[in-house]
């Protein structure tokens, strides 16, 4: 896989790689891994919430406030 990134972003990658004594590839792979992990979690959480809604597993505002007060 290959791709182009803006010059400023490349410079940031290079500086981080140098500061951490890692390769540019390592820095980019770590960044992609963190991005995927975060966004996969977010999409899965949204889907779980939608599934709860579809299956009637919801609370009213009043029910939620009562739970918080307890």
C-alpha cells in the first residue's frame, strides 16, 4: 500500500520517529492502529445502542434521572 500525505504531516511523522528512535513505518502503523481501534469501538458502540433501541431496551429521561439519584 502506498499513499501521499501533506508535507507538514510527513515532517511531523519524521520528527516523532526521530524523537522516539522508531522508524517512520512504525510511527505510521501505530497511528493507523490507534485510529482503527478508536473508530471500530465507536462504530460498535453506536451499533449496540441502535440494537438496544430496536429491541426496546431504552429508559425514559425520568427513569434515568431516578437511577442517577439512587
